[in-house]
């Protein structure tokens, strides 16, 4: 009887400890998100929950693996943020590593590692332009909404290619600055709008233009050329999705049904080639496979 009581007490202590750890993680994550919001003068109160983050990133990982068509054993997330992508990959991979230049983010990742009890994940404080690993170390290297923030885009891509094994892949996802909306500021803009013009436009909206200095205007063509320069054969996933929509093949999207009925007019493919030529679409999704 005494042993059962002790076991129950220990179980309750463990449950309470995990609950406290969860609350601490969510609190620190929201604080970090709030600091970023203030940098852009975004007044919305950030929301974050471990359960929601896990569910959404599980879907993201499934989609990345579907596009990849491979089963990587070792992956690297460059600019891992709060580590949600790493923890979603962990059950599907032998080793998952995240690097980020923000020490506060890495501290949150370490707390999550304790919470999830993940043994095959690791987090390192490091810049994207100087990845602390040897050549040919990873099957899959990812950078999700990171390249628009690095100091040197070309050097960051060069480093990602360097640590990717032959036959391995680099997955890049970031906003497209040929588009008409800047997501960080949630502001309409001209494609590649000059920063000297964008700053007063942000001030008119009551937003702080200072952080604009830290944003790189990346485009699909620029990123693809940098990947190709470093021996990667590039697939433009964004264009593949757009083509499926405008050809009517992707029945899950509203526009797809409309273009399916108008297929005989050729309007869908005309729209597709126009967007391909102008690079006029919201997000950059690219996968580069290392061939040399």
C-alpha cells in the first residue's frame, strides 16, 4: 500500500513537472514571437501551443517528404527557430539537427527536447553562412523562411550545398519579393519595391521600417541560380503547384475546377507561363538535388 502511494505521488510529480515545462516553453515562445512582432510594429498578440505547432509541422514534414520523393536519414534545419520542424522530423529520421543564430531560440529548443524526450535531435547556435559541419554531412538540408533574413544569401546557399551529400537535397522555402505583399509587415508593396520608397509607405501605415534593413529581397530566379551554381539540379515546386491548378489537375483548390472547365480555351496554361516568366507568385518553394 505504501509503495502504491509513493508511486502515485511520483507520477503526479512527473505530470506536474511536465505541465510546468509545457507552460514555460509556450510562455518563452510567445515572448520571442512578441519581440519579433514589435520589431515590425505588428500589434497582434501572438498565439502558440505545442499541440497546434506539432500538428501543423507534421503536415509540413509529410509534404516536404512527398515532394522530395526520398527517405533521408540525416537532416539539417538551417534557421530552425523554435525547432518545430526538427521535432516533426525526429520520428521519421535517424538524426535531425537544427542551427539558429538566435541563442534565445536555441534555449527554447533545448526545453522542447526535454519535453519530448527526443534522443536523436541536436541544436547548435550558429550562423547560416558558416554551418559547423563537414562537407557531405546530410541527406536533406532545409531552410524555411530563413534566406530573406541572412546577411549573405549566396554564401548561405553555398554552405547548404556544401554540407549536402551527393544525391542529397536542399529544400528552400521563403517569400517571393516579386509578389505584391510583404508578409512580415503584412503590407502591400510593389514587386522588388525600392526600400527608400517602401520605408515611407510603412511609416504611413504606422509600422517601424527599421527592420526592413534586415530583409533580403529574394526571388525564385535568384535562389534557383544560386543553387544551380553550387551543383544542384533544381525543381520549382511553386510552379508545379501552379501548373496543376491552372491545368485543372489539382481538384483540391477552388481555381482548379474553374480552369478544368475552361481547359479548351488554353487560358490556364497562358496564365501559368505568364506567372513563370514574371515570377509573380507569393512563395518560393524549391528543391535542389546535389548532382556533383
